[in-house]
C-alpha cells in the first residue's frame, strides 16, 4: 500500500544520506577521480549501468531512471557536505522531496516514452 511504499522510500533515502555523510571525503575524491582517471571513470560508469539495469531495462524509462539517480546522488552530496544548510535550505524539506522522488521512481506505474 501507499504507507508501506512511503516507509520503504524513507528507508532508502535515509540509507543513502547516511552513506553520503559517512563517506563524504571519499565521495569527493571519487568525483575528482571520475573526472580525471579513465580507469576509475570506466568502473564508475559500469556501476551506474548496473544501477540503471536494477531499476529496469525498458528503454522508455532509462532517462527518467538516470535523472532520478543523478538527482538523489547530487542532493545527498549537497546535504552531506552542508551545502543545503549553508544555502539556508531546509534539510527536512530536501529529504522529504527525495523521499517523494524515490517513491515515485520505484512505485509509480511505468510511464510511456514521450517524443
């Protein structure tokens, strides 16, 4: 049901946020390496492809899935690094929007591709 989906989405977001907080220094270094090192970039992109495959292989949904992953990851980095708070943003509201994003992405009916 809807309540169970919300709870699952909250758990996912909280785990992602905790991971990004715990590993924020490593993640910053990883982002730099992805930008500068071909081997790291190749490995990182292979992992991203695995994440996309886990979300589903329908070609019509791939861009939507990728956008959701990019958004979740970047927002989690912004919360972990204190960027959101430094900008005067409510971290509670950002978290709530991430929960909504994850809930929609994982539990909403599949949408047809738009031209």
